[in-house]
């Protein structure tokens, strides 16, 4: 199982670290084993939960690491948007 920090998880999701932390707190996703003031940790399941609940913006989709998330291409081979 791969574990992501706020920094690496934010890169995968294509958002800022503060945004990822905000949604982690809002949705009760991720773990902060050392308590307040310590780093957050996320599994891929946590990241996908945040992704599904938080946004549907094309701008964010274009910035996320779709390969790491196990998602298909954003655009078809003919450059048309995926369906």
C-alpha cells in the first residue's frame, strides 16, 4: 500500500497542500497519527474519496496525475474530450 503525505498527495490530485488539508478535515479523510501540528497521511483510497467529493473542475483534472490515480486519459487520441 502506498502512503501519500499532504505534499505528495496534493501533487497527485493537482491541488495545493492547503486545499488537500482543507478537504481532509472537511470530509474526515486521511490520518494524522501524531495529532495536531503533525503531517497528514493518505492512502490512494483517501485521495480518490477527496477527488470524488470535492471537485469536478476541468482545470484541476488537467493538473492531476491521472497515471498515478489509475485513471484513463483526459482526452481521446483525436484530442476530443473523453466521454
